[in-house]
C-alpha cells in the first residue's frame, strides 16, 4: 500500500489461492481476468498510515493484518483484523469517498496481498452490480464487527474482556503468547491496567506470568470472570 512498493506479477498458483479465498473473483469476469499486482509483506510491517492516500483495492491472499486506531499519545486500540477472504472496510470506504487513511494497518504475520488501482475499483463499482453488492455486503459485515467491539468496551469491564481474551488466545498447553502491550491495544486500555489485573490473578493462583507468555492455571474461574 505504500507508494514505493515493489510489485510483482500475480502467478498462476497465486491466482488459484485468490480464487479459493475469494470465490467472488472467479464469478466476476472483470476481476477474474484482471492483471492483479502482488505485494509480499513481513510480520510487523506497516502497510498504511494515517494521512496516506488510499489508491488501491486490496485482496489478502495469505497472512493476517491488524487495523488499529492510534491517538497522539501513541495509545492503540485494535479495530479489527483482516484475514484471507475478508475485505478491509476502512480501505473500501476511503476508495468510495476518495479519502485518505485515518488508521494504521500492521502485518501480524508474513503474507501477501494483490491489488488493483483505484480507477479500476471505481469502474467496477459503477459497472458491476455483483461487485457492488459484494463490496457493500463486506462493509455491512465489518461495520457490525466494529459496533460489537465498541459495545463490549461500553458494557463490559476491562477485567471481563481481559479474561475473555486470555481464554480465546490460550493454546492446548494453556499458554497465552501475548505481550501485555498487545493485550492493552486489543482491549483499548493502558498496559499498566493489564499488568495490574494479571498481577492480582497471579496472586490468586489463576495464572502464572512467564517471560515467554502466560500460563493459565484456573480456566473455569477466568471463564466465569469473562461471562
């Protein structure tokens, strides 16, 4: 998404991946035959920044991208994630309104996306009812996700949301490999607040904090707190 990206041609294998994760591409002739460009990214790479021009329609072929809101004090809140088969509501709205990015997108894993330029996106929106329905359906789905996240912030305590996040991210070994700063951004709060809850739960023998992550000792109690 950066203006200086070095783009590659989309190979046949990539097109097969694209058709699998975005079935709509195969069903809309203009998209199926379009000469998509490819951008490979690496974990923690910033894909777009606030104020940057939005001039590409992106389809994520592999990887996970996190979209965050950041304030001037460098506090972050995760709005949503993009995975293969999903579109970015922020990009779509900016392309429709001819606006710049307001949020920041960061790669959570290595991956790649392919893209078409803004002029083609706008042409497809005008000429293809099928493409237009696909775009607006994705905007509606993503908008509901964002509203649900804000509803959680409004009606659930940080304690409940943190307990739910730990359960959600817990692996088969009952370990959670997340930094406190990452959990704070996920929940839209300060790292100090996350640290305070974790310290209290450790004293209550609900979990143990380690350098490599958090070991959950009492899953049921954390589930009860989350609910």
